[in-house]
């Protein structure tokens, strides 16, 4: 590259249209927090139901009760309650910390679902999930992720990069 300039520096200096930014100051930020809280409530409800109804099956493993097409055992209940706590922590975190927490929590939940999808026919499937269970978990995790992406705030209203940088900083450097 000319003058020791990296490809990233060239793209940053090229134009604001060459960047993707996290939108900030959405008017519906409170609504997104409410939606994420509802998802946490759904996770918690199914977690408690799993702990209550799955008392006669092994606590973990490939056996579970079927409830509206979902397989539940006590390990599932614990996992769903933990997922609810992750989401509630993001909902309770103020400002941009809540955005990062919900976005990161959504990614974490998606990865947990991916893990159980990868092992659902093995002994490592402690939560007795099937593909249907993972898909239901993923739908809720994507809602959490989406809500987190819309919570970011900035004083000046300028779009920010995921790391907090402004497009104007790059134009000034060029």
C-alpha cells in the first residue's frame, strides 16, 4: 500500500458510504428493552415449567418431556433460566452497556444453540434438545440480538461504528 497505509485506512478514508454503522438514538429504545424483557420472561417461564414437569425423567441427557413440541428436562430448565438472567442483565444495564450486553448476550445464546444443534444426537446433549428446540431457542436469541443492536445512544446523534468511532474521524485523518 502506498505510504504505509493499510487497506482498512484506505476504506475508512474513501467515503462514509463505504462504512457500516450502528444506528444510534432510536426513538423506540424503551420498546426494544420491553421486547427483550418479554423474551427473558418466555425463557424463564419455560425454564420453570421444565423444572416442574420433568421431575420424572433424568435431570440431563437425551430424555425429556414433550411440551408443545419442545423437549424439556431439568438441565433444559437450568439453561433457560440462565438465558433469562443473561437477557435481564442486558435489559437492566443502562445506555450503551445495555446495547452491548444484549447484543453480546444474543450472540452467546445463538452459539449455545449451535452447540446443542451440533451435539443433539450424542451423549453431550444434556438438555435433550432436537432441531425444533434449537430453532425455537434461536428465534428468541435473534430477537435479543436485534433488540441489543437498537439500544445504542450518542450525544451528537452521529452514527457510530461498533467500536465507538465516528465516520468524521476518518475523513479528518485522510
